[in-house]
C-alpha cells in the first residue's frame, strides 16, 4: 500500500477537531497501512520505527482519540487483543 501523505492525514485530524501531533500522524498511518487489522503491539512497533521512542500509553491514547472521532474502527475478537 502506498504511504499516506502527512498533509492529508493532518487535514483529516483537523476536520475531526483533533490537534495534529507526530504520534497521532504516525499511529493513524500505521493503523491504515499495516496489513489486516493490526493490534496495539504491531502499531506501536511501526510507530517506534518511524518516530523512535514512543510509549505504549501514547499509542493507546492516540488510538482512543482517533477511534472516538471515527477515523479508525476498533474490533475486539473473542480471546484476542483489540484490533484497529
């Protein structure tokens, strides 16, 4: 999949009333570009590869914010971690 443009992502965040931050950009991009429905660990690993040191809590906070405004969806398969 082609990498998502940072300006396009930033525009989506602003349209939904979210402040644009590097972690939010990276989390959104990772969740959209990773194959299938990635879990938090896969998203966090991708974000760390892009940004360096980012806490797991920051990734959860970003996912919560992006899900709350409808930019990402969250599924919770029985017996598995949440996926986005």
